[in-house]
């Protein structure tokens, strides 16, 4: 069994807070040249793009020197290049920092801003924006929030410490509390603990409940009511994709502004900032694994539908 060795440091700098792409050539394969492999691996790129990058010297090795398309295929070789960064619609809301020290940054993420680069959201993400705004190129995310969910996200400053903070989440040693606005149903007995098995298939927008061992648990409490709406306090004991949105939907009180639950209505187009999902990561509480400090952090954001349903329902942004 081949021992896993750390990748060498990137010879390319970040661009707009985004890391270069790193590719390692597989040990198993019969490609004759580096170009043959990259053209096959990056087959989703437009015709001629990969060949053009190689010809222009934009693909480099660990020494920072360009790697030619005709270079012999070398198993295990690391390569780097910058992805094309097409223009993105700016998310016109501030990304506030609620806590910062030499080890972590906790940000209060707005709705519509992805946590980390993914798909069509690359530079307009919390990670890329914080790297640019704070001048911390080593910043990494310890966990993620959905793009449509607002609230607290923990980032790490030092790459060598990131695993310790990620372990807090994987071992469920972080207390997370969310707030949601949804219809009020007086017939729904609360508080209640929702337990089920949730499956999110790759390429399918919505997750769903399936038969099998429980892998998702949420405590749902009603904080207060106003008219036909309820303000709910949600405490997840697990971290499945879309868990809170699924559990509120199956309880008969889907979260306002949800484009997936209970019915998939299609993705929210980029640039449409009306009617944000009324879900907020309100609190994060944990013992810092590096410093031992007890952190009790709270989002300063509010959910607009609770303050003024009419404004939220008919809101327009310039």
C-alpha cells in the first residue's frame, strides 16, 4: 500500500481569494503525455481550452515552471493552474466578522452567499471574500452553511489547525442553534424531536427521507407566534445536508422562501435577492480545541419575514 505523502505547496498565488486548481496524475493509467490526460480529465471544458492553457504555459509543476502538453506522463506528478473566473453577480450584503483571533474567524454570513467556492459561485463566496477583505490567504472553512442560509460560519486561520476544528463538528462537540420563520400550526405538538434517515443524491436538488437507520435528528421548538407565522428554534444533533429544511417540511411547516421543500420550484436565479430563505444559524457554542477558550457566539442578523412579512414577501432590491 502506497503511503500518502503531503502535497507540495502551490507554486501559484491565489487570485481574488481563490486557490489555483491542483491535479495529481493517477498512478494507474496508460496516457502517453500530460496533455492526453488533462484533455480527458477536463473534458467538460470548451474545445481547445486545455490545449491552449498548456501551449500558453499556464499549467505548471511544483517548481513553478510550465509543463508542456507533450511532456511524458509521470504517475503521481502534481500540476497547478488557475481556473477561468467568469464575472459573478455580487451579493450586495455585508459579510460581518463577529469574532477573530490568531486561530479562527467567525463570520455572520448573509443569505445568497455560498460558504466556499463551488459550481458557478467562486469569487462571490464567504471564503474568497474574507481572504480578500481580511488579507488572510490561508483562511479555510471548518464547516459549511447552505448558500441560502444566513448566519454564523467558523473559519480557521492556520491550515495545520483546520483538522482540529473540523473534528469539533464531525464529533458533534459544537452546539448549533438555528432560527426559522414558518407557518404556525396550532395542531403541531411542540417541542418535538424529529428523527429520520435523510439521503441527498448527487445531482438531485432536494434531499429526501428514506427507510433505514436514523442519521438525522432535530429538536424543533416554538419561540413565539405572530399572526399565522411562527418563529422556531431548531437544534440539530446531526448535520445532514438540508436537514433542517427537510424536517420542517415533513412536520408540515416548511420554512418561508424555500425553493426546494416541500416542492422543488427551481433554483433562485443569480441576482434575484427577493424573499430570502428564512433560516438563520443563530448561535455557535464550543470549546476551542487549540486555546481552550469557551466560545458563545450569536448572529446579529434578523429574519425579515418576522419583522415585516409584507416587506419580505414583496421586497425588491435595486
